[in-house]
C-alpha cells in the first residue's frame, strides 16, 4: 500500500497541473450532474406512520400552521443556583411520567455549560420555569 501511495504522490507531483485539471473537471461534471438531475435540497424528512408523524399530523390538524412548532422548557432553581440532585431527580421523574403518556412528544435533555441545569425540548410547549 505504501508503494502505491508513493507512486501516486510522485505522479501527482510530476503532473501537478494535469492532476489539478482532472479534479476541476471532475468537480464540474459532478456539479453539472447535480444541477441537471439532483432536484432540490431539503433539511427535513418525514417517516410516515411513526408516533412522531401521528402526533405532528394531529397537532397540525388541531392547531394549523403552528402544529409542528417546538418550544423550550428551562428548569432553574428559584435563587439561580445550580439544581440540586434532589431537584434533578424530581424533574427526571416528572419527565418520565410525561413520556409514559400516550402520544407524548419527543424530548432531548442536555446539561448546559457543565452545570446541573437541564433543558428539555417539547413540541408545542410554552416556556416555563420552576
């Protein structure tokens, strides 16, 4: 393998402009193929029949255009200090009870800046603090 890479490197060094031209040509062909046959780009996708799809469809039916909206719930202590382990346990228990309910929207929990505060994303939820 090392010998192959050595030969490739030596060839590329000796024929640098041909190699650069070949790469430019390859990129032009790829760009042209995408422009002609690629369609449109999208940053979203749907998987029909999943629980999330059913909830989103129901929310759109009941709420119109805001059905797929997301919100952030921030839990913080009253005095602004990091959440204690007991508070974190209470929050986790609350979120677990919500998750067990039928049709519960997906959530992601993350710790921010290494502190014990947690952020939770929920579909169509207003911002609340406790």
